[in-house]
């Protein structure tokens, strides 16, 4: 969600972004596996397929014979999801076509991608994510992975997802290129070195979902990119849910049907009503309501403060799908016990 507050001093913003990136880099696991990326891409696309807007088509050209890469599968999954979510956001209300490809490529001496993407000659497995959205000026393309740069209006998130993608790709000695111009969409290519190691079974290392039960979930976030990811994840694993893009609408629903759901997941920084206000008002109506509060700002509220106010789980952004599942497992287990 909204990584940037509407009015925030440059110094505070820089400090906060730095802490997010530091917390992210500390999460990078040292454990790497050789695995076949086409299995992860297919799993991510199956998840996205369930929640594509009606005005967006998806085309996939995923080779099953490109071999293995050496990385952490859940992070590769995050790369695919972040790039696809970014593409969906770029297409916005007008819609379009999301194209995802995976293929093997050999980069030889003198190839322009050696300097453009910081690669060395060799075999790569290339993930392509293209959209038919609004496109970008060259000045924006050059800065797209800079965590301090945002093309989005205040209160609409910072695009930190792309700097996270860049960080993951660089960690695994890969590279990323972007081609875009205004009105012609954007095309991202992620290059990771192909390896000959024996691959592990992807199913054993991808995020484990909480067991889908009869729990009904309310999700509140002002960023449609984030709610579409929530929708995809919850759809994929069989949960019943309702999604709202602002706190007032969510509170109205909770007021009218306080017993109609079992868990509230809300972003902290939202216009009109922030997540903490929503949580406290919801608790006034339904005192036993389990709540997961998500935030990118440790300055706004700390985990200790959240717990004192009765929040069950406090999730700092950026969090992985595994972090979300872990939080849901914890809260849903508490309900059952």
C-alpha cells in the first residue's frame, strides 16, 4: 500500500525508505536452490488468472525446456507477481493485454545487454513481462528502479515493488532491462543465469497457504495493485473475502454486517480514514474481531503500540506472500483455539 504519506519531509521519507530497503535486504535468504522457473511462473500466472480485470487479457509463452536457475523460489515468485501487478496497474481503467514469457537465451561477447543490464556472457533464462499500458518517458525508464523515485500521485503508493524486484535480481547475479515509450506500453526482461544443478521440487519450497476453512476475510487497501494481489492469493486458496479501497466503505460494511466475516486485514496509510482508526472503530462494533494491520511506516505506529491497541498481527511492508500466510495462520489458529 501507500508507501508515501501525502505530506512528508524529504529527510523522513528518505530515512523511511532506507529502513524498508534495509529490512528487505536482511530478509534475503542465504539459502538458494536450483529449480525450474517455469513451474513458479505457471503457479503465479494461475493465481493471477483468477483475478484479472474483465478488460485485461493474458497471453503466456512459457517454455518448459529452458532449464534451471539458482535462486530462492519464493523470491522469484515475488518478482513475477510484482512485475505482473505493475503491468496491470499501468493498464489501469483502459485495460489491455498482459504478456508473460519465459525462454532460454545465450548472451555472447559484445552483446549490448552486457553493459545495459550488467551481465556477463553465458546462458540465461529470461522472464518477459509486457503490458499495453500507458508507457513511460525515457527519463522515467532510467529511474524506474530507484526506491526514492515515484511516478504515482501522492497517496497512491511509491512503486517500491520495482526496486524490490531489482534488488532480488541483482542478488542472484542477474540483470533486468526495460523498454518503453509513451503510449506503447512497457516490456521488462529479467535475466538470471542458467545452471546445470539438479533441481529441487518447487512445491516443497513455495509459500504454504493456511488451510482454507470457512473463514471470511475483509481486506482494505487504497491501492488497487495491492488489492488485486490479495484477491489473486485469496481466490487461489479458496477463501471467501470482500475487498474495499477505502476505510469508510469498509466501516459501513462492518457496521451493517458485524458478524459476516472472521478477519480484517487493513493497510495503515490511507486517505479519509487510516487503518488504525478503522481497526478501533471496527473493534467498538465487534470486540472479538481479529485484525492484521499492514504498514510501510514504522514512524506512524510501532509493533508494540499496535499490540497495546489490540491488533493481533502487525505486518511491516514490504512483506512476502509467505509473511502474509504466516500472519493468517497465526490469527486463524487463535480463532479456532
